[in-house]
C-alpha cells in the first residue's frame, strides 16, 4: 500500500477545509450556486437529517424511516421529530402526559 505524504501540516489542512466548506455554504445559502444531488446526500448524512429537510421540503429535521413516514401525517412527523429533540427526562414527562390523556379519555 502506498502512503500519501501531504505537502502541508495538519493545521493548514484543517484551515483549508474550513475555508473551502465555509465558501461553499456561503454560495449555497446566497443562491449563487446549488449543490449537486450527491452533495445534498452527503450533507444529509453528515448532519443526520434528510435531503428533504436541507432543501426545505419538510420541517422534520431527523429522518424517519420511510415506511413509517408514509403512514404518519405531517403533524405526527413534526411531533415525533420534536420528541426526539427532548432530553430523556422531558421524553418521560411527555409520555406521562400522553398516558394520562389516554386514561382520562376512557372515563
């Protein structure tokens, strides 16, 4: 296996990547260029979201399994996305509230 030797030091590489990335984010956000589908897919993987979220097609930040998503309304997807952003303690409180509402509806 061949070892690739870089002609500059690691901090310079990091700085170059940051500048390069900042430049592309700037031109994308300001409408000067549009990312390719492949770039959008890579961005979605990096940010653990969906391409639909990145392009503004949905406001559901975290991707939901496609099979499950097809059976949920947009409001249900929003609630699930919001639930996932809660701390464990807040999720337990939310579950308690829902269980309480379901129990009170049976009376």
